[in-house]
C-alpha cells in the first residue's frame, strides 16, 4: 500500500507535465540551426507551428561581442517571426534567443538557435566596398 502511494506520488509530476515535456512550436529558422553562413545574414526568420503573437514574442541575437542590434519584429508571410539585423556580423558563433506565444496557446515558449558566420576574404571585401562612403575612383584608360 505504502509502496503504491509512493509510486503514485512519483508519477504525478510526470503525468501533469506529459504534454509539455520537450514540446516546442518552432519548426525551422533562417539561418538554420547549427548552420555555417558564408553569406552575410541580413534578417532572422523563425518558423512556428502556429502564428506567433508579435507583441508577446521577442528575439535577441547574441554574437562574440554581445547583443547585435535588431529592428522591426513582425510576421512575414507564414507562421513566422522576422526581424532585421542592423549590423554586419563578424565571423564567429551566434545565438538567436527567442521567446514566442503562438496562436491560442497560453504558454510562452523559448529556445535558442545557434549558427556561425564564416565569411571568406572575398565576401568581406565586397561588404567593405558596399559600405564605403568614399567615391570610387573613375577608371583611367
Ligand atoms: Cu519580413
């Protein structure tokens, strides 16, 4: 009898949380989880199983030097969250920390998507010339 009671008590928390254990509404992301980006990412986009509530959701991008400024969290064209990255990303490891409330689900979910940036010398060169404010010298033949 006592043994049964203990077993019942032990199983209670598990039973109560059964549906929630390991569940997350996130389906996919751009950049993809654990990907290596060889082109500069300009936006973050996370896909969910239902429409995220922008007002109750948030994204942070943390890189080697800390927080990267982001702007304009919105739903794009799917059950997604999208935001603009305001700074060029240096090579290194990045983590997207997300919090989302989706559709009628009362729970707040959160997670982390990791990716890394590895731009070659060529891509870095293009980026610098794009950002350069000085006029390009006129070609002289
Ligand atoms: Cu968008």
